[in-house]
């Protein structure tokens, strides 16, 4: 083998190595963009909470895998109608008793989630699970929950309670509106 062939082989190998590295970089960027698009503000929240973008991406991917293992189901028509009636009662209670209505709204959200087969034992897990299917609403859920906790200490004012009710309502609407309501 002469020197020219060795140079050509080395150049081809170098190009292959550079190509593989570039492919990996572009694949990682594409994955990052997909997660940002899917999770929206929740992506940034997770990056901030974990302090590292790579850790946040891993966490969000794990959330997706976790949700895939659950048997989340739509509400039956009967369940949906019952929950709509329950929500109407919570809203009417808000006029005279906003504090207790917020507690009732929080409980109703958990009940709907539990009926649909979401795990509900821990708030952070509930929020993480909801972030996969409802990324635009999970920040509202966190805000409503923070106000609900403030309300338990009787520190929330009426405007905060109103905001919490609006946040709960938007999440409630999404949780009961499923693609296929089971009869």
C-alpha cells in the first residue's frame, strides 16, 4: 500500500466520524425541540426545577414512559354527567363560600383523575402525569394548588381564590372532555 491510499482511507474514516458526530448532535437537538414543543412552559419549569437541561429532558421522557404504563381511560357518559353536576355545585358554592369551594374543586379534580385511572397519591406525581397530556394546563394546576394550600391557612384573598377556581375549571374541562366518551 502506498501513502496515497493510506491518506485516502484516513480521510474517509475522518469524514465518517465527523458524520456520525454531526448526526448525533442533530438528533439530540431534534429531540430537545420535540420535547420543548410538546411540553411548552412545563419544559422550562422542569429545566428550572432540576437545574440542568439534560436532566430535565430525561425526566420528561420518563414521564412519557410512565404514562404509557398507565391504563388511563375516558369517563363514561354517566360519570361525565355526574362530574358536571358536581362541578356546578362547586361553582355555586363559590359565591357564598369561596374557601370551601376551592377545597371541593381540588378534591373533585383528584376524584376525576382517580376515576380515569391516574395515580393521585402525591401532588407532584399528579402534576407530572398531567403534564404529559395537558402541558398547557399543568402550570395552572400548580398555581391553583398553591392557592389552595394558602387557603387552608386562611391566607388567600378572594381574588386569589377566584384565580384558583378559574385554573381548576380549565383543568376540569379538559379532564372530562375526552376523545371518546364511553357509553
